C-alpha cells in the first residue's frame, strides 16, 4: 500500500524551486513516493537545474519543464504550471516571495524554514491563505517527526497521556558549532552580519508548539530577547584569518541569544540560539506539573522524572520504559516505509485537501520569532507583543496529537 496506508492515491503534481542540497534531498524523497509527479523545476543555476532534471528522468519519469531564467522565474513557473504544491528550498531571503507566488497562483507551498523574515511577510502569508485557501507551511521540518529516533513524537504522546501533567515551562533551541560555515559565508559576503536575535526558531518550534499547545488552546503573548557580546566568533575568525576578519564579527550579532516567551495561559518558553561557540549541540527540557523530561543529542539518552512514580525521589531515570509504553502509533504505521515521515504526511495532506499538521498559523508563528527577537534585542530587551496570527482561533483549535492523519 502507498504512503501511510491511505486509500487515496490521487496523483500529486509538484514544482521545485531551489535545487541545492535541501532541494535535491526533497526531490529524491518526492520521486520515491508512488503517485507523485515532478512537473516543474526552477533554479537560477543552470547546472543544478540540469542535474535535478536528470534525477527525475533517470527514474523513468517524464522530463520536467525547467525554469532558469533569473531570480524571479519561479513566478512564471507558478503562473504557467498546473501543480498541487511548490516545494521551496531557496536561501531564506526568498522563501516568503516564492510561497506567496505559489499561493496567489492557486498552489500550496511547503518551504524550508523560515517562512518569513519580516512581520509584513508573515501577515501577507496569513492573509493570502485566508483569501485563497492555499497554504504555505513548514511542512518539511523534521524535528517532531524524524529526529532523535522518533522520540519527540513519542514524547508528544506521553504528554497527551498526561504523564508530565500540565505543561509549565520548556527550554529548547539551537546550539550548534557552525563557526567554520559562518566564517566562510561572511568571508564571501560584502555585507556585515545582521542584527542580533534568534535566527533559527523553526526546528525547536516544530516540537514545542505541539507540546505546549501554542495556537491550539494557548498562544504566545509576548517575548523578551537578549544577546551576549560577539566574542567566540571573532576569536575564531582571528585565529584563522587575522584581525581584519575578526573585525566583521566584533560588530556583528552576539554569540548567544536567549529569549523568554510567555503565553496568555502563563506558560514559559526559554529559547536558545547559538551557532558561534564550541559546543556539542543543544538540549531540551519540558517541565510539567507532575514531572520533567530532558534530552540532549549526543548524551546517552533522554531522561525523565515523574513525581511519585519515578523509582527514586528527585532523581532522573532513563525514559525507555515509559517510551515503550507510550510509543506514538504513527511510528508503527510508518515502520518499514523508507520515505521520510515528513514527506508521507505532506503527500497525505495534499491528496486529502487538508492543511499539514504544522499549518500556516503554526509556521508563521514560528518564523515570526526571528523579527520579534531582533526587535527586542535592539530595544534593550524590552518585551515585544506577539501578534495573534490566528485572530482568536487559538481558543478553539484542537491540540496536535497526530493520532489521525
Ligand atoms: N531543515 C534543515 O535541516 C536545513 C538544513 C540546511 C538548510 N536549510 C534551509 O534550506 C534552504 C536551502 O539550503 P541549501 O543548503 O539547500 O542551500 P543551497 O545553497 O545548497 O541551495 C539553494 C539553491 O537555491 C537556488 N536559488 C537561489 N535563489 C534562487 C531563486 N531566486 N530562484 C530559484 N533558485 C534559487 C540556488 O541556486 C541553489 O541551487 C535554506 O533556506 C536553508 O536555510 C534547512
């Protein structure tokens, strides 16, 4: 049987914009799903366009139409082609424009993060959805569905089953040593690095929006954001290329950004972002009224403490027996299928005419954190009101559980 054992096998026609590392990854995943047709490809780089077309035709499929006539040729593709959705994997500056072009031409859009870099674009994506019913979403984000061996999905089930009680606080974020990559990027660029803020909210938000019921019974009310000085990146640049290279970083964003987000229901989120220091990756910690869960990729495994149930008072224990008992049913259904779960769910949503589980409201909320944290940092960390992108629907939107897809 096909994707997620669904009886709906309607063909799904896709166009791809951006065919670099991520675009080709998604293209290969899509080609492997039965009933998916790759009808059009778009990239400003002719060699990448040809390579991608070869990948499609090499699997026995028809050669897709190619669009490579400059930075805005995706607009022509969105206007001319009959597609269910556009898959956007261009650099982040163009995600909103590509998605809006798709929606305004009657196509859904699934994008790499972030969906929008400004609040104007964030609202444009919401307004366009409400007018056209064509959505843009971070439907390709893997944190909840695929990372940490499915543990995040099982954590969601465990929370839904009440083991941690009501959620109170979570700490999550992106802490990765990307100094070498950042140095290369800034060396190549003529512009200085931008303002301080949280530049990668989408991966952590993909698990914490469902786990904290953000936009689904609760919503972000305001945030405050603060950044450290830019020291580690400058030190690294200086050691590699001398004082001149370091100067660009000394006037750039701080190394570590921490943001506090408060919800109308009184929950707290601590969101970290640091890609400038030597560190072995992030951790996450979800605290409820009855217990707490913690995981850190690279350490021996997730830990849990449940009041009155854990073997020893106030001592972490391994999560394994709890996870065995609360394994998310979707993991069983998807077992043996080599298509990534993100792609399986995206195709089901397109076939059934539904929004993805992490829909336009969740996706825009997630990406808006970039501009909101920049605003707070540049204003001495003053609280910034979080827009209600759902316009009040958060009160009645059902919690995400992914039990029925
Ligand atoms: N989810 C993840 O784990 C993850 C990981 C890495 C990157 N990303 C994000 O995915 C996106 C793509 O990253 P990548 O590593 O594949 O980058 P990449 O540079 O390898 O690929 C980007 C492609 O987009 C093309 N492009 C640029 N402007 C275009 C335009 N106007 N029209 C058509 N094509 C255009 C480029 O020619 C290139 O082929 C970025 O936004 C990045 O932040 C996500």
